[in-house]
C-alpha cells in the first residue's frame, strides 16, 4: 500500500485543505479503485485513523483506496456561520480526489464511513447523495443531532452548535436531521445505500443511536445494526473498522 499526504487548495472552503490517501500499489479492476471515504470525529483530524487504528493493515491486499479528509469541527455541514464543509465533502473532495488518483466514480464502488461526528457525516452524505454511495457506516455516531443540541448545557458548546447549525429549534426536520433525511429517502424511488451502525452500550451517544435505529427500522430501511460493551473509545473503533471492511461489498481481487 502507498500512503499520500495531500495538501491542496479548496475553492469551496477558500483555504488550503488536507487529506491522507491510502492506495493499493497495483492497478484496480478496470484501472479505477473502489473508494472508502473515512471521516474523523470532532476532536480529531485526517491523520487520526492511521494513528489510532490499523486501517492500512486492514486494507492491505484489497483493491480499495481510502480517502481521509480534514474538516475541523464542522459536523460535515454547510455552516450557518462558517464554511461550506458539506459541499466540500460531498462535491469538491470526491472530484479532486478522482483527479489526483485513479478512483472509480461508480456508485457501486464508493463507500463512506465515520466515527462520532464522522458517523453523523457519513450518514448525512449517504442519505443526501444515495445515487453516489452504495454503502455507509456509522461507528458511535451523533445520529440524533436535534436532541443532542437541545440537551447540551455547556455554554461554549451551545454557541458552537449555533454557529454550525443555526437556531437549534430549526434542526429537527431540516437538512441537518438524519431521521428527516431517512424519512424522505424512504418515500422516494431512489435506491437506498446499505447502512451499518454500531455503538457501545456505555457510550453517551447510545440513546441517540437507539432512537435512530428504531426510526430507520420503522421506515423499512435495511440496517445492519450491532452494539457491544464499551464506550467512546478507539479500541472499539479499531475492532469495528475491520468488521466494516468485511461488511462492505468489495470486489474480489
């Protein structure tokens, strides 16, 4: 496997941006690799998956590229007071990555996965763009964002959420609300990406994960759900990312 540290200018963000990319050292099927967009959490950056998990080891021998972008504390959102990080991740980043590296643009070859804030981002991208991703996974994701913001008591965090999402009272039923997005997708004729969800039962986000799970299942959307012991910790995520890779519909080498 080859590891690239890629720095580039983002026209959407108006700043220098970064991503790390793991790439197989052999031609992909048809010359283009299947691609996993792997998203970080709120307190981390694009290097964290390499530093805290064995992701490069897990993808060794697979014809799979892994793209890990930096998005700061944006919640992968076009912010109320800030930059357009959702547009960056969903539109500009894939286009640039495909211009730099031999990555497939076919729906069946693209996956998006994240943890915590990145779990929210992964499902947000997949539910907004179901025609571009065949599968998405959330590990300990912030999946009930409306309740999370509403129940927050810390003044600094309340102000941060307001800068990100705007008025907290308007989140439910908006483009930021994953359950609202899932409901709309269930009513549409659009193919729905396969969804994988995991959360530790001791995680502070467990309640929101159960709420999302029950909502999606009530809609009849297929969901591969699992839970287990543990909290919001990297030992759990390292184990789960290996399981996600086995779950993804990857081509045979």
